[in-house]
């Protein structure tokens, strides 16, 4: 009698379900964060689940290959003669490593137009950046949150938060459990009580990867360094640089060791709320598209303000806040008014190292004021501001409506009207991937009666700060009442 020592696929799935249930029990029993013993057990469970996932995937691939060989033998065809499989389920049974599956998921959504190219590139970068644990989490998050079955399960929950799960197909229920496990890992890693609850948004709806670079109307996202993290903060390494020298023969080299800094930028919790009618929620396909547009726009507007003037306490630190009171701040040479000479002074004061990548940011009102400056003979002093895209003294100009645009001599205060510097190296915006959506089943009116609406509350984590103040100059036009 032949004794089978390798567990069957069904047995491995059962073992994984039991481990996932134990992990959920650990999280439920420790809502304020895992203690060292519980955290050690959680990590042990997570490792066992990863091993079982790999073993199950390999076993399924072997079974699929055997099935294909049997079909080929029956039809008399060779390998590759018959196409198999379906896109449903997001490559969950196509074999290969988790990274291979993640790459296929990204490729599928990019080709279908559901995932913009810039977002796909960001996810691919994250799968190879950071620690091995972070890379592994991103790869598994991409596969799980990018599963088409999870998106349809998510849509059914949006249509009916209380009973939508009763309409799930088996593959949708499986997909939801996989995402819930990924989400539980992130909660445990952050040990954050406010991370409990809600549903992780599908990959193609996640603002943390959609709100980057050319995917955003936020000017600071377009010109700054945007990074993603899977934890509660981003830690970097910066330096003012080192120096080179000419040496005589056999002369001792100077010590050119750079001074390294290790900035830490925390991510802060923000949210955006969208009410929607029962009828709108039932149109799942169109609703998810509209929900994405509304929530991404709301989050973008909130972040644009914080990246400019945020206090850094409970919200990102804005560029203006970070530069105020530093050596980067320069007062106007005019009498409570912006002058053309201020523009030259600001540019000339920035160090040569930062000049090649430097750009301007200003409110549209400030830009229009500069557009009207004339020389003594009536010619425009800054004609390049009239073209599109505008430039000022040979550098690009970006409109930022959250900066000061009006200088009022009748009031006492500072008016930060121009910022010039290298944003691409020195202003960092950090997004934590894995955005969460809370669903509110019934909204009520002023008289506490139902309005026939549901609510979608998106909450996310993002942060920003300067990593090298010397890379900027900011113009202040002070006024006194």
C-alpha cells in the first residue's frame, strides 16, 4: 500500500484557513496592538501561511499540467495546442512565484485601462524596494487587491453593506478572505488601534497609487519626490554632499566624509466622505468608477492644502510651514509690495547645487502680477510668463492656489508669495499604500429618519516634509497695519 506523505491541495487549504482564523483571533484579542509574545506567534503564523500558499500554488500548477497533458493525449495534440484558463480570478491559478503573479496582475489591469501607467510603474517599483518583508507584502497585496473577484465582491458590499456578502460567488468569498489576511498583516505591523475596521480598496481604486505624479492635479505632487511606504513612516538618508579636490603627487587626500542625515516623515490619517443613493449603489460597475473619481479628487484637494501650509501636527507638514523661520526665508526689498527685483534676489540666493532642477511655485494672482511688470520703455519684463507652459528667468513656473496671492498693506503679517527650489530632491511626499474604505449602511436626515442613502468613508495615510532646507528660497512680503 502506497502511503501519501504530501498533503493534498484541499488539506493545505484547510490548514491555511485554520491558521488565518488563529491570526484573526490574535488581532481581535489584542485591539490595542500585539504584545511581544502575540506578535511572535503572529509572525510565525504569517510565515506558515506563506509557505502553504507557495506549496498550494505549486501543487495546483502540477495538477493543471497533468490535466493539460491528459487532454493533449486524448486529442493527440502536443503542448501549447490548446488554450486553457480564464481571466476570472486575476491569475490566481497560473502558477509561478508571487512576484510573477503580481506582475501579471499589473499587466492585465494596465492593458484593460483600469490602471494608469504611472500607477502600474509605482507598484512595480514598490515590489522591488525596501525590506524583503515589505516587498513580499506589496507583491501579495497586488495579487489579492488586484483580483477581479475581489473587485466584484467589493462592489456588492458597496451596493448593500449589510447583505452584499450573501450574494458572493465562491471565488469572490475566497478573494475577500485573502485581502482580509493582507489587511490584518498591515494592521499588526503598524500596531495601530485606529487601523481596525473597513475594507481595503481594490488595487485599481486605491488613491495611494493613483495620486502620484502625472495622475494628480496637485502641483506639489507633480514636482516633488513621491514615495510609498507600507508602514507608519518613511525613513530616508540625505546629505549636503561631499567635495572633490585636486592633489599633488603623493599628497594625502582630505577627509571629504559627507554629513548624513536620516529624516523620518510620519504618515497622518485623512479621510474623504461621499454619500450615495441606494439606486446609484446598485449600478456596481459605473458606481465604482464614479466613486474612484470623487474620492480621489477629494483626497487630492485635501492633501494639496496640507502639502503647502500643513502644520505637521496630525497632518502633513507643508512646504511653507517647513521653510518659515529658516535661512530659506527672504524678505521683499519693496515697501509692502512684490517687486521685480525680488524675483532676481530669490533666484540668485539659491545655491548652485540646486539650480539645475529648481522651479517656481506661486498663486495665480502672484503670477499675474509678475506678468504685468514692465520695463522703463513699456516692454514686458517677464515675457516668458505669457507662454504655456510659463517660465520665469529660465525656470518652470507651477501654480499653487494654496499659497498667498494677495498682499494687504492694511493688515500686519507675512505674505509668502514665491517659493523657488529643487522640489524633486528636497520635498518628499509619503503615501502609505493599502487605502481603507468604511461603508455606512444608512444615512439619516436632520430629523433622524433615513434618506435612502449610504455613505463611503475613505481613509488614508500620507505625510510630507522638507529633507534639506538649503534646497529652497521663499519670498516673504511683510506688511504692517
